[in-house]
């Protein structure tokens, strides 16, 4: 079975762009609680070498620099180009079951962030396809499976500054927890495949995403090189299960999506937030604020092998994409318990 969407949808929305001006001004935020303050002296070096992201890289001879503050204010006046920051942190007691985030405030202009050598987020585009994101607030989810909960964890931040002030400029620099996040049983946040435009969905066919771009989920796509793009875009991820949820009823959690989504698992439609048409937007203009949780049919997942998850997103105005919240699989019982517990607060 082949399922396709029109590539001319955006022309339908011209009469309602004024209605959506209010939506574009909403600040996307989470209620995060600080558990580790990272403001202070970090290690710093100008230049750009790939091994500087490694957990065990020896940085004792690097300069010290205060974070947050521009590097021009700390002796590197007039420097434009690449530089790296490094520091470390320990996991605080009592947070081992909570979703962790790294807050880095505002960075001028572009960044990539690594925990223990693993890329956890990026904002803006480095040369040759340079795109600044100096006005984007950086908050990156930290996957638990890359952390050492009994020792030091390294943070390495690669920064590119085109001109003017550069570096980790301002804001709250800390490890945060989201006490209200959905505690998924199988985490799917991280690097996904991505392309702008519609994609044809084909059941029972091998997919090849090698020519697609990579994007961090969750995060708005405007901060990852797709500035001012409105229309359909397609996300994809492949993941393998090893019978850990055999016989369980599962829920697919996709956080918040701006604006509308259609979700396909192994080629079959398993959920959507409304038809991709102007009437859906007019009558449900707050879809971008709603958490997505899709109850999966028992036969939707391949419990012993590869699964292909594809999420089509239609963004009409302002920011777009899978931008906020938990992303992954959770058992139906755990999902129901989460909402019952939250209701009692």
C-alpha cells in the first residue's frame, strides 16, 4: 500500500497566517529544576580538533575561561573562528530516574555538544553551510545510557563564531531535571534522519536513509539549519528490540510537535494529530502544545529485530518539528500510572 501527501499544502494556508501570528510568539519551555550548577571556570582552547570531544582527552594545559561570558572579554579579543570548552560533572544523588538536561544558555554563533564523547545536541550550522543561532536558548537532553553514575562525566562544547562576540555568552549553565517528564522505557531521543518535503510510505520495504540529513530530536528544526522553513518534513529512525516488550501493550511518546504529525511504524499509520489541512489548524490551533502519546496495536512492533519509525510533520508558521519532551516507548501500564500520579499532584 502506498500513502502520499500533496506537496502543495502550504498554498492552502495563506488566508489563515494572521490567525497563527499568536502561535509563533509562544515561548517553548519546560519546567526544569537545577541540580548541578556549572557556572564557573571551564577549560578552553581556540582551534578545532575532533579528539577534543573525547572523555579522557588531556586538557590540563588549556586556558581557563569563565562561563558564561564572551571569550573576547577574557583575553581573546578579536578572535573569530572555532574554539572548544571542556568541563566535567558528577551525577547528584536522587536523580537517577529523572530525565536530565544540559542548559547552556546562549551561544554565539554555532555549537555542538558532547557528553563523554557522545554528541547530544547541536544548534546552527557550521561552515560551509553556515547559519547562526546566537539567539537560540540551548537546552539539550542527556541520554542516561552514556553517563557514568558513579564518576566524572565530561562535557565538550565545540563553538564557531563568525564575528563580534563569541562563545558561551549568557544564561543559566547547569544540569537540570524535568520532574514532570514521561519516564519512557525505551528512549528514542537523539540523532534521527531528516529531510524536508513529503515522503512516500511503502509497507514491507527496506528503507535507505543514507542520503537524508541528520537532526537532533527533540529540538526545533529552525535551530538546526532549516531556518524559516514551513511545510512538510519527514523524520525517520531505525531501532532494534530484543524481546524486552514481548506481550506488552505499548505507547509511543513523541513529546510536543509543531504543528501536525502523521506517524508510521513499519510502514503502517499508527497515529496522527489531525488531517494535514487548513481546517485542522483553524479548529485545533493549539496542537503544537499537546503531548503526543499513541497507543500501539499489539502487532505494530517487531519485538525481535528492526523497526522503522517515520514521523511526517506539517509546520505552517513559526517554529516547527519534534521540539520538546520525552521521546520513546513506554508500556501502557507505566503510561497510565504516570498520568494517574501526575493528576494527584
